[in-house]
C-alpha cells in the first residue's frame, strides 16, 4: 500500500493520525474541564489564545530554523513539549501551570497545524512525485480526519467513565490528559524512525550552514497568501473546536458526550471531503477547488447563529464541515507547487505561521463577545470574514497555476 510514497511519508501519515486523535479529544474536553474547575468563558478564551500564540511562535521556529538544525530534531523537540504539556494538565489545576501547559502543547489547536505542519509538508512533498502530491496531502489530512473523528468520540471519555463506572469526574479528565501524553510519546518514537532523506540538505545537495535565498517571485506569492490566510484564520479562530464545543454546550444545554458525537459526525464529513478533493482538483484545478467548495461552507457558517433549534444548527454545521476542508490538501499542494523545492519549508512555514498567529487572537475576543454581547455572534462574524476571504483569494490568484495545470492546458490546446 502507498508504493508511491517513501517510508518517511508513511511515518508522517502515522504521526498526523496520532496527533489529531489526541489534540481533538482534549480540545473538546478542555473547555468543559476548565468550567468544571471554576474558570469562566473569558479565561477559557485566554487559555485557548495562549495555545494558538505558542503554536505561532513554534511555527516561526519551524519556518526559519528547522531546515538548518534538522527537520527530525525539530519534530522530536515539539513532540517532547506535547508530552510535558499533557503531564502538567494531568496533575495541576493551578492557572499559571495551565497556561504553561497550553503554551507548551498548543492546546486548543487541532494538531493538524502549528509547528509540525511546515516540516511535515516539506517532507511529504519530497516523499513522492509531483503526480501524487495532491493525493499525498489528501491522504495526510484524511488520516488526520479519521483519527480526529475517533478522537472526537474519545473526548466524551470523562462522561463515559462517570456514567458507567461512577468514577470521579476530575479523575476521568486527568486520565484523558495522561492518555494525550502517552500518544505524544508514541509520536516521538515514530519520528525517531525518520531517515536522513527527510532532511533538505541531502535532497537538494545544500550545505547545512547555507541560508536559502528566497526568490522575489516567491516572496510576492507568500506575502499575498499570508495576508489572505490571516483573514481566513482570524475568522477560523472564532470557531476553534474548543469555542464551538462551548457554544453547543451553552446554547443547547447538551452534555459533553453528545458534543463528542457531534464532532465525530463532523469529522466523518470532513473525511469524505478529503477523499473527494483530489478528484475535484483534477477536474477544475487546485485553486478553483479551494474557492468553490469553501465559499458555500462560509455562507452556511454565517447563518448558523440564526438556527432556531439544535437540529437546524446541526444540519448547517455538518453541511459546512462536508465542504469546508476540501481546500486544505489542495491549498498545501498549490503552495508547494508554485515555489521551488528549497523554498517549500519557508513558504509552508510562513503561511502556516500567519494562519496560526491570526487564529490565536480571535478565541479570546470570541470569549469576551460570548460573555458580554452574544453567545452566537462570533460564529456569524467568522462566516462573513471567511466569505470575504474566498472571494479575495480567487480574484488574486486566478491566473497563477501550478506547473502540472499549465502543462495540461498546453496539451489540450495542441490537441
């Protein structure tokens, strides 16, 4: 299976799956846990924000230093921090230590973004031919989505232990956090299996100490993408899994176990979208797939706050999830295609950095808006901003195509 992919690519698939399972499970449970131990939505928003900000900082490190100190070493470092974060969450309820845990582990993020992603994207791109690049990214996010859907169900673990085994609820949450640490340890071990071929210098015959010079064309692409992605991610921060989990909990007064089931279904829908994305991209192109699948999902998000009951809200949310993630593998494939091989970690890192940093700002704003003004307003704001992003992305990049699409166009004209 996956004969077109090297062993390093397979290791990255495995780590993505394990990371997604753990991060999504605790991302759903984390705000409920904070409520249980006495913290309000403002503190929840600030803690989630601290996790996103640390993710942005670590992503910056990945972008500019991972290729110089080693991709493998960098991945081992970040997985070590996740292990420590889970241990702190397990054994402490002190607000200072909770902030430290959130920072070290980038708690509140999905695990599919942040410090790991620019390094893993670069490794995946050189682990297969350009013919399979979009397919590789689709499977990368597919495995993350499948594991994340199971992680969504596992986020209800504390309620399961309380309802069926009469376990103390706080202890059930502590076990969940300890499991997160265990999964992070397995990820650490998986990274140890990466070969020397995952590093940039051996693939491109670059000296370890040489700083890659980024072309002006790539700088222009990255700048424009970064501006647009910052809008999209700022909007996305209003509906991080932790904040959406809290929204369903507070708006419809449903239990954590039910919220876990909602996120499980949403991840199933996302999984379907990852399977479909490469085929749509082959038909209409990478950029068109990003825009014309994401735009309807943004519109559905805009009207989600108007949902009169839980069933209508679920229909809108799940419909959005079916369409909203098709742009993820196509977006990464598009970025990797329009820049040179030695510029890929930089391009992926900088665009990931602005996404994580922009997303880190909005959860605390969302928490404040939820508490002072309206519980549902952040969702509407996020939807409107995402709609503006979709339109702007298409207008800016509609004439910039990856090499394989230009080649196909020339062939079709010749025929």
